[in-house]
C-alpha cells in the first residue's frame, strides 16, 4: 500500500468530515424545518397584529388562505388597535402561571415593545428566526437593522417582516419647497407660525420626530446607541431642548395642543391646518391620496442627512400554543413571494427586508417592476437612513418633554 | 346557588382589585417585583403636572355632572307631557349608544377652524381658503371637554329620569302644587324634581364617576398639557416600558381617591342645594320668573343634543364620503367603497348581538335577585354595592388584567362563557343603579293586597312587582346593551382573539385614523343598540300598550 495514498485517503476523509461538519447546521436546519412543518399541520396560529388598515388586513387574509392551502395551517388575524394590548395579555398569562397554551402565537412588534418583551423573558427562549429557510434571502451586513432592533440584538427571537422610515408629507400647493434640515425646519416654523406640529408624546411618531431632531442637532451621536446615562442625558439633549424652545411658541395652536397621533396630523394636513405631516411609512401619503384622505397635490420628502429608519418584526411569545405553525407563517411572510406582494403599493406598499442580490433573477425582476405611489420617494431617495437610538432614550426624552412642555407650568 | 352567583361576580372583581393594588405597592412577580416598596407611589407622584391634572379632572367632572343634571331637569320640565317632546325622547336613546370617541370627533369636526361651521361660511363670508389660526378646540380650559361630556350625559340622565317619572304620580303632584297657587314650573321644582333626583341619584353618581375617568374625549378635545388624571394613568398602562404599570397602578388608586373626594364634594353640594330649596319652599316664594329661566336653560340644554346629532350625521356622511377637503361644505363625491368591505363582519355582528342580549338579561336578572336578597337585611346591601361598582370605579386598563388572570387560571379565556361573564360584570353596576332605586320606591302595599287575595310569593313577584318595575327593567336592558357594545378592553381580553365582537373590529378599524373608517365603525356600533331599542319598544307596546298608566314608561 502506498503510504502516500493512505495519507491522502486520510486527508480526504478528514476533509470530507470537516465539510460535513461545516455543512451540517444547514442540513440539520432543513431536517428540523421539515419536522416543524410536520408538527405545524393542523395547528391554528393566532396572529396579533394592528388592524387599522384594510390593505394590511387584506394582505394578512391572503396569507391565511395560502397557509391553509399549502400547509394545512389556520391563520387567524387578531386585529389590535395597539400592540400594548397583546403585551398586556401575555403579561397577565405569565402572572397566572400559564407557560403553555398561551393566547398569542405570533405578534407584530418592534423597538421598545420588543426590548420590553425580551428583557422580561416573555418571548420564546430558543432562537428560531435565523434558522428559517427564508432567512437566506436576507443580508444582515447590508441591512444591520434586521438583527439589531433599535440597537437591541434580536438574537433570533424575532423574524424581520418589513421596513419603515420617518418621512414628511407636504401639500405642494401650499409649500413650494419643504425645509430639509432641522435648522431649516426651525426657521420655517418661526417664519410661518401655526402651520407645523408633531404628534404628542408618548405617541411613538411624536417621539420618533424628537429623536430625529436629537440626532440632527447632536454633536456626537455615538452615545445615543448605548443605554442612556443620566450624567450624559442633559449634555446630549441640550441642543434638542434649545431647538424645541425656539419653535414651540410658533407651533400649531401655539404649542398648547398637539394631535394625538400621526393619522390625526395627516387629517390636519388634509384640512389645511398644518403644512407638514409625519409618518413612519414611506408609502403612507400615496395610500392616503388613493383613499381620498389627502389631496392629490401632496408629496413626501425626507431630511437631507437622512431620517430614522427601522425594521418591524414577528415574534413568538414564551407560551405560544402553536410555535411550530407560527414559524412556518413567519417563514412564509419572509419569502420572496410574500415580500414581493407586500411591497406592491396596490396591495400594501411596505418595503421589503430582503437583499436583492440574494434573490433569483425572476424575483429581483418582480421587485424592479413594482410601481411606486405618486407621493412615494424612490429607493435611492430613501437610501439615506439614520439608525434608531437605544430604546432607553425614548423614555428619558418623553419624561423630560412632559416636564418642559406638558406640565402646564 | 346564591353562593355560586356571589362567587362568580365577587371572584373576578376581587382579582381585578388585587391586580391593581398589588403593583401599586410594588408587587408584580411576572416582572420580578417581589418585595413591597413605595417606589411606584414616588414615581407617580413625581409625574410633571400631576396636581394640575387632578384639578382639571375634578373641575371638568363636577361641572359636567352638575350641568348635565340641570340641563336634563330643564328639558324634563319644559318638554314632559308636551307633544313636542317626542323627538327629544326619541333622540335620547340613540345618543346614549354613540361611542365617546365619535362624539369627540364630531365636536372636533364641528368646531375646529377647518370644521363644518367654518366651512359653511368659507370662503364666501370669511375669505378664508385655508383655516384660520385661532381655534376653539382643542382648548386648555376643559370647557369643550365639558360640552362633549354633556352630549353623552344629558340623554342618559333624561332617559333614567323618564324611567323614574314613570313610577311617580306626576299629574297629581303638579295638580297639588298648582292648587296651592304655585306655577307649573315651581310645582315641578318643589314637588316632582326632588323625588326624581332621589331616584336617579345613583345614575348621577355614575355620570360623575365616568366624567372623571373618560379618556377618549380629552385626547381629542383637550386639555392636553397636562391631560386629566385618567389619561395619565392610561398612558402609563400603555407604556412600552412594562415597569411603568406599577406607578400607573398607584395612579389608579389615586383615581379612586379622587373619585371619592369628588363624591364627597357632590354630597356637600347636594346638601347645600337641598337647604336652599327648603328655604325657598318654606318662604312660600311663588317663583313666577322661574319659568323663563328654565326655558332658557332648556334652550341651552338642546345645544349638546344638537351637537351630538350633528356628529352622528357627520359620521354617516364620512362613511360614504370620497375626498372632502377644506373649504368644501359637502364631500366632492360619494362612495360605498368602505361599506363594501363590511360583509366579512357578519360573524362579529352575530357574536355581539348574542353577547349583548345574554349578558344584559343575566345582569338584570342578577341585579333583581340581589335586590330581593339584600332587601330584608337593609344596610347589608351597602357592602355588596361597594364591590359591585368596582368595575366602573377602576380604570379598565388596570382592572382588566386582574380579571384576565382569573380567566386564565380557569382556562376559560376565549370561551363564550368567559365573554358573557365579563360583560355581565360591567353591566351589573348599571343594572343595579337603575333597578335598585326603582325597587326601593315600590309601594309594597300592592304586594300586600295581592297576598290578601291569595297570591303566593312567586306569583306576587311575577304579576305585581315585575310589571311595576318594567320601566326600569326596560331602561336597564337598553343601557346594558349599550354598555356591552362599548366594552373594548374586557372583550379583547376575554375573547383572546377566539371570539371577535363588533367593537373589537370597529376600534381596530378606527385606529387607522381615517374619518371614513371611523364613520363606518360608528354606524356599525350603533346598529346593535338600535336593534335593541326597537326590540324593547316592540315588547313594551305588545305587553303594556293597553295600560294607559304605563304608556309613559317605555323608551319612547
């Protein structure tokens, strides 16, 4: 026997063993997934998701039909007015000691809600999101926000679903060129009193607007991505309060009242009471025009330095009754087919979380061919994004805002 | 049997109360808070603007309630018995069933600088092609909030007053007054209204409690900086930071304290008014000019009713409106698009009808049973009243999680039983406060007459007591249906996504902020109380239409 050949043989064996070891996670995942698929058949998934938009409701209804046909899974949309109600229910179940058979199987969530659920161990503890077959169509290097929800690592506890970005809408009949920086906005507010406002904190769009101004006015934004330090808070937020102090007397109603949420502010824009509305979905203005809720002359814009962008996710609570079927649903909703349909403004218009270079030519062509709403910015215009600060800043800013502007002093 | 019933109502209520009290003193195991502490109290008491928020709550609550009583009495005196009263009575019922948020949106849509009133005169008279910068709403004083509250509360008090009037010999009392040389209005003031007030005192307390705890309205109408206490509490419970529930729970206890204080203030006011009226009576003043004042007051009192109706018309219009921008007075186009989508709501509609009907009937039956059981013991009834009212005294966001725990531990959430059980708990206080005074004012001698004719206890109850209570029972059933249809949080928790009601669908739809969807949602929510109204009316006329003395007791 040729010793060389034997060595070669051993080498090949070692090599193939190493190859197998390298490859085995994927192999195991696929096997796991088919087991999951098997278990999921016949299960019912109670999907708790905001139900205030009939387009979104229709999209979820479509997904439910597909799930029933393909995998024998019953998908029930539990329509919520706010996510907090579902979080309360999960919390009450935890308090009652219900560790299995919970009432929520899948939850539409992100940011502070996710951080709170994760911190209090209210989510399914085993990471699952990154072993879904559809995960391979995403690229966390290109879009870090799919693994970093408001600077909090997702750790595979939630599966990305869609993207959102802070955008401003204005009526081009009333406003020729909108202000595109925090400084220009302040100058605009002071020269045009009574025509700008923002949703009243603790509304999340209102707080996001404050975070946007905070990032734009801050000298150094790095500390914003760590948990808030009381010692640093005053120094970091001083420019924000200076900005607000200068504009507040010139806001809509002199800053003595605010719209309760962004749909109300959109209504104010429609009624011509204010010049600018704020939304957290680039397609919001286009959809509102289509529904006849905004004049056709409305257009959208973002600030020159970019605006806050984030990703919204699907999470499985710790005591979900049908965690297997919930994963199948999350996997389907992340698939190119479902994401393409979701990105279509005629269906919903929610930007995809998938990476184009990971898709097949055919799927990529599908995304390229999507029409854009009349008031929706192009992907290129929306490319300038700012990352969400750590969620702890939100609460700190809210409390200080309340102290300064809402205590009636 | 009685024990089981008592347990079925007491257990969740106690759980609800514990569910609020424990976090308030720092105990909330699911989040890892296991030792008592004063932190929740300290944190909540440090809320910026808290003192002002409490003052605003008390101010708007007390003024809205006193105005509601004044207005409803003025309407009663002016219109009762007169032929033109029919439209007023017919409007009271539906207005009770309109959701608070719709009333708020309606008021806003009417009074805002871009609102309907301004659109009527713009740009023609004003030259405005954009809304002006000055505004009535939202306001910081709470005046508009009071107006909004009156839209709901005046009809409610008119309705319960009418039920109370039906049990009084109004004509004889008025005749007595007038034979002594007093005018009609003065006779009302001296002889009838004190008796009516005594019978509607509990509903008036409920109105006061509700005015202090309303959340939807101040969010739209102001004051906002700071908002009333109830809004601060709800914001705490809705906070994404889960630990914010602990201070919010302390806030809920503070809310109870504040409600108690408001009730004490109200009692003092009652006593002062009583003393003033007694002086007037003893002085023998003829009060000849009173009539003019009452007329003026009644004219003012129609304002909230008109606003409420306009809000409804506006909601109906939005539900079919296409684009509709300032300064257009009417929508540019009409569309049925929003209504086309409602066919999928049939199961929710059926569920709501079943729940509202069963829960109202059960709650009314329970209240009647409780009244019969507590009557012989006299004062013992007070104890049972305290916890029966807990569901409407405590902020729902704090109270409902405790209820949810009972359902979860009994594996009942998501079942019809749980849903109806929860609804009964929230209807029961209203059923009690409408039925208890009516039962207390019954002339027991009718029963004695029946007994002397040989009727047994059950027969006496069925043939004498129940028909005499019928006006109050009908009112309680209708109010119960309206309450059931409006319950959002308890339905969400008890249904656990397994059972969907109309309100769950409607509130979710309206959260998108479109006026059109809010309009559709309002119309859908109104549907069930309207059906109940029609059904109860029909039953009433079939059963009692031939008794002249009872004709006045229906819902009209």
